[in-house]
C-alpha cells in the first residue's frame, strides 16, 4: 500500500528560491549572515585600524579609518583638558595662538585648537582617561540559511541587535548530506525557463 505524501508549501517555496537565487559563483552554496567585529591587537599585528576611546564614558572619539572625523576628539580635549590642548598647540608651534598662552582658554583658542589639531601627528601622549586601542577585523557568522531569502529575512528582523549585517555565500563542498538535502529540495520544482 503506497501512501501519497503531500509536500509542504514552504519546501516548494524554498525549492523555487534555490533555483532563482545567484550562487555567486560558489558550488553548493549556503547563505551566511555575518557581521564584522573588532578585537584588540598589538600595533602592526594584523591591525585594521586604531581608535581613541574615552574609557570613562566608553565612547569612541576617533577611528583611524575615518581619519576625516577628528571633530569629536578635538572637542572632547578642548572641553575636558585645556592644559593638554595648550601644550599641544605650543609643542606643535601653532603661531597664531602660541604667542600668548597666558590668555584664557576662550572660544578663539578652542576653535584654533579644533582646526589645527592633528591626531595623526607624533604627539602620542593622550590625557587620562583617553586610551589608544589597535584593533583587528574579524568576521562573525551569526546565522546560516539554505536560501538567500531566509538570510535577508533574518537581517530585516534582527539588524538592530548587531553591527551591520550582510550575506556571504559559503560552499557546502565535502558536506555530502547537506548537498543531498539541497539537491532533493531543488528537485521538488523545476527552474523557470527564461524566454
């Protein structure tokens, strides 16, 4: 006695999605949702970038890979450590404000510091609680899916919980059971013929 098994609609939909999605030139693709994370490292050792962080507030004030954004760090220094700013201007021979370091740390002086401050300069002695951290970039697999549609659905629902999420196609080569499962799912429908 043979039984007719009804194939669930989600498997038919998955089969169609597998036929339609690009495999990004990867044999036996499986879709991963990933994000980039950054781990502390030694200067020059697999380093992606460095950051200056206010360790009291946990705020990143500067990233070397966004070097055009020095405003937050310069403003923090001007607001929190006038003496450090005065020393930096004097040590770097910023003539228009160095001639009178005895005057009050007024708006003109603050603006001159913000305009002239160069975080990439050799002046590497930061005041407390600022610390410089060298970071290496890693990729973390958050979720693995059989279809791109499933991966994109996860991103749409959970992006707010992670750094920027993106899809990456990995190969299931040398995973024979996963390959058989993928081929069986794909056999449930036929690919659309493009006219």
